C-alpha cells in the first residue's frame, strides 16, 4: 500500500485529531490568546486538584525523607516531558510523509500526548499498586463480596477488577455532584489517548486491566465514534494511535527512573547502575559516553547523564517504530507496545532493567512495607465507608457519610453508584490523608479543637 496515503481505509488522522470538547460539543469560542485547545487541556490538568494531589501519592518507594525519590506527580511531569518529545518528533515525520495533512492538527500531537501523559495516573489510589489491589480484593474476597447480588455482573466486575486506568478516564469525564457536564471538558483526542485498554471490565479477562467503567462506557463509545476509532466487536475497540506514544513515555520513565531512584537509596550499587544504563548505548559509542561521564565528579550527576542517554535512545527508537508502523497502527493491527519492537540490543537492555527492578527494587523491604501498610489502610477505609453507604440509617454511618465531600453521591439511588462514590472518595485520597483519616477513625489520633 502506498505509504504516502494519509488514510489506509481505516483510521484517519483528520478525524483522530479533533479539538472538540466533551460537554461543549456545540460551543465555539473566539479565543483571545495563542494557546491551542490541546494546550488548554495541559493547562487545565496542571492547575487541577486531582493533579496536585499526585504529589502525595506513592510511585514505587515510600514518600521521601532526606533523599528525594519520585512520587506520582514528579513521575507524571517527566512522562509528559518525554511524551512531548515523542509526539513532536512523530508529528514532524508524519507531516513530511503526508504533506496533505499540513493544514490539519497533526502538528499538535506533542501537545496532545503530553496532556494525556499528565493525566495517565490521575486514577491511581494511595500507596501505589497495593491500593488498586486492596480495592479489588475487598470486593472479590473481602467483606464487600456480600453486596454482589445488588449489582449487575458487568457493574460487579468494575469493582472486583478495579483499575487505575479506568478510574483516570472516570475522573476526567464523569459529572460529579456540583460539577459541570463533561467532567474536565477535555478534547476528545486527549481523552482517547489515555485509554490504554479500550474495553470495559467485563472484557478484561486474566489481565484484569480495562479502560473504562460501565458508568463511562457510553462516553467512550461517543468519543470513539466521533474520532473514527475502529471497533472490533460489540464492546472492544482498537487503541487510538497516540495511546502508543503515551504508553511508551510511561514505560521509558518508570523503568529508567526507578533504576536511578534505587541507586540514590543504595538499593543498587553505582557500578551496577552504570552497567544497566550503559546497556542502552551502542558499543561503538560507549567509550565516548564513558569519557563524557568521567568529566563529572559527582556520582549522582554521572548517573543522571547516563539516564538521559538511555531515555534519548528509547525515544529515538520508539519514534522510528511508530512512524515505520503507521499503517499497522492505523489499521488496528499493530501488536504489543512500541518498546517491544525496538532493536534487540536496546530491548535487551530494557528487559535487563525490568528483571533487576522486579528482583531488587519492587521486592525491597521498604517497598513491601509501604504496600502492606497501604493495603491494610485502604481495606479498612473502603470497608467502613461501604458499610455506611449500604446501611445509611445507622448512627455511625451518618457520622462517616457526613465526612465525605459533597461531590461524591453517597446517597445515590442505585447500589452501584453508591459503591462507586466510595471508591471515588477513597481512591482520590493522598497517602498522607488516607493515613491521617485511618488513625482518626481508629482513635489513634484525636483532633484538637
């Protein structure tokens, strides 16, 4: 097929990149500044409360003391930076390949991807992935199992397979009480670019990963129809192409930055860290890289330089894979992530970092301790507030429900909506807030009035 064609009788860039806003489809503004609608998405996220709360949510390591490591906010900012580089490079190459798209929004890919990267972790609950597991396990094997009969099977799997990806889409699109229709009122393209798993929980299978809850399925369907995203069956769609760039940005940052954080905390030795990061550099360039690195005396700065080299290699190769695979991506036939298709030497360096992360970082005692503590805290908070919304007339239930922000509809008519309101409330907490509330509820911390 002719590579110069902008459409392969499948998804079309002219439709895929749209500045139409969810909740304001019929409105047109006379803007008085030079910001595009996609840059407005980015700015909206930066100044939002859910984004600010990421500064007190665990990424991998416990929130820092004297040594600074990444939290969800710093991670998201770095992912957005890498995403902008990936998107800008891709848009330049696509514009060169398809000059007929020069008058379209193709040049805004970098802005769309960076905004989606900012939003990709908004739905993650406190205490890292243990928070996700705790919420799901409460309903699948804990006290929450008693409420299964109150929900449809498709609604029940939303809870037993709770996923931060779907929760991010809900935060951005759901009309919480007192809020405007359309949630954040983001552009369709930015919203589509965060849906890594474009199907509901009932289709998630063994992976237990999915892109939207039942409450937001109609919204995603509307966005997919507008953008011309291919539908593979009744409840499954292909990914929006820019999802691959958001995914690559996240994959690059968390893997490389976790290695750097582990070095700062003394989990990995300097020699081991340097060896891991040098693995991304071509053998013909390693002597030059080591020579440049040796000119810096500070060990942490040496590691930072190697980290930047590794990220640069991964960005360059992921751009190449995306552009070379454009036809497969637009036809919905591309398999796996962009990183899985980089050259073998680069992929092996990445996989080596993954193996070290699993064996030495994610199973580190401090990491496991925060996961165990977080699991217990989230489980108890979910248990108390679920019991309250399902038995709201009890005296203690009334006290608890008065504690919940008015935006969460804990008195909704359906059991599903009440349970989702509890999940919204607890998953939106920061680590510090969840711990503080847990202590107060258990009488371990009495507020001074």
